[in-house]
């Protein structure tokens, strides 16, 4: 007999039950995930999450026997109060559904806790972005070619001659073939001269023959031969670009409410998720600005209480300073994401555009500007109007307006699918 198992997950038979359960309590899980996002750091998006749901939300209706009516048989092993055939008085009080007694201090509620896997958490996170499979998309790999040393070759241009390796091989060949040293020839000539002075004919004949043989051997075994020549060899090898830095710039003036900062946080999370799936090492730099800018930690970046006017150029100056100090352009892939409600002083716009065109954009692989608002945009803001000048000449500069979480996706659609991106 042959048995064909057509189940898609024979080794995880409870997977179907888990998926049905997740679909059933999806609304409650989504609320828990949104609450978890508020407390998560930008770099912690990919982890799993423990979710707590009220037990009343997962309970199911069922049929039970009425406790106050009907006949039942009980098995009471080892009891001392009853014998076989005894009748037990029915409990007094009205029938109905049973339940636990409430807490004396107030209403009590049991919690059902379970762990969402990494994939389930990301699906829930991307659900309101209308792209649940965003995290599973694959990007074409990016490599750069570099000219690297690849040993030695027996031929090449004269300027690539490696003198050290050539002389080392020449010495090895002369030792192996027994080529006489020049000092040995000088010693024989000195002995021959002494024998001639002493008038020793036999010694003169013997030394003369040795000198002749030594000179012939030195001529046959050259000091430097073509087989000794070694040239430096170079190859063009693919070098994977594995490290990137992500600059998060945000306006923290009084007009940026907590809801707008939450939209910006979702944007930064998605960008960080993209980079970590492509680069092996990703560092995050948070720069918040009002009329002045400073590098801060993530907690201060999103929840700091400092307010004031808006001068965007201060953040760009701080970003340029940090890049020159810690992230050389030749070694790092630089990404920047700016979030703002579009406000900026008019007198600051010329300097802002000059910094972007002359310094920031030439150093960046990608620069994204997201303008957040509480309601659909009607009029163009100061930043949106002036940033329009950068879209055409700089293909790696993108901008988008977002008023709710479901509108964040178009920016990332361009980031993932555009063939004009260098990364």
C-alpha cells in the first residue's frame, strides 16, 4: 500500500490552527502590534512580539448541562461521606453559566498571552500599509569592482616588475644550481697569485684550472635569468558593499505633534528594514532640529520636549559634519530620511538648497523627504515648493506627502523598484 501525504505542512500540524486563530483575533492583535510599535526602537522592528489579549475575546460559546435539573452519575473514588447508591442533594440557587468570582478591588480580567513570530509581526505591521509582503521582496545585489593584487606573473610591463620577488627567485636558482660566488673566485685568484710568487708549478696548474672552471660555471649560470622575473599581477574583483549609515533628520518644533512623529517613526522603521536586508552592518544617526540641530539618541529624538522655530539648514550642517568626522564616503553607503511638516523660514531656504546640492546629495546613495500632516494636503508648504527643484536633476532624491499610515507605501515602492537607484 502506498500513502501519499499531500499536506503542505506535515511537520507542523498545528500551523493551520494557529493561522485560523490569528485571523480570528486579528483586530485585537493589530491593536497590540500598534501599541508595541510605539515602544519599539527603530532597529528592533524585525523581532518577534509577545501579545496579550483578553480571555473574553478568545472565548467560544458552548452548550452545558443545567446544573439544577436532570440526573447525573458521579464517580467519587476514595470518599468517606458517601456509599454506592446514595442520593446527593442538588445545589440550591438559580441555574446559569458559571464563572469566577470578581475581584474585591474591582473588575478582574484574565489575559491570554502568546508570541507572534517575526513573520506574523511583520505581516501585521505592514497590513495597514497595504503591502504585507514588502519585507519578503528580494533586491538585486550591488557590488563594486576594485583593482586588487592577485599574486605574480612571469610577464608584464616593466613598471610592474617586482624586484624583491625577482631577486629572491634568482638567489634560489643560483643556490640550487651551485653557481660559484664572486668571493670564491677572488679567493682562488689570491691563492694563484701566491703560488706564482712561491714558484710552486703544480699548485699554479691546479689553481689555474680551478679558476678557469669557476669562470665558465659563472658564465653558464647567469646571475639574473628571464625565468627569475616576476611581475605584480592585478585583477578586477567584485567587492560587496556591506555597510551603510542611515541619517534620520526630523523637525521637532511645536507644530510636530506626537501623531506626526509616529508617522515619521513608521517611515524610519521601513527604511531601516530595507537597509538591514541589504547591508550587513547599518548604523543609525538621529538628528533633531528646531532653529539649532544636534545628534541625539532615539528616545530623545522621538520624545524630547525641546521646541522652537524651524531652521532646516542647521540639520544639514550637522549631518555634513558627522559624515566628514565618522563616515568617509568611500567606505560607507549613506542614506538620509528627512521628516517634517513642511515649515521652514524663508530666509533659510537658499542655504538649505545650497547645502543639499553642493554637499549632501553628492554624498548620499538616497535621500528621501517625507512631509507629514494631520489632514490631506491642499497648499504647498515652503519645503515642498522649493524641494521640487531637486527632483529632476537628482534621481536619488525622492519626496512624498503622508497624512496617514496607508500612504507611506508609495515612497518605498519607488525605493524598491526604481531601476535608476544606485543601491
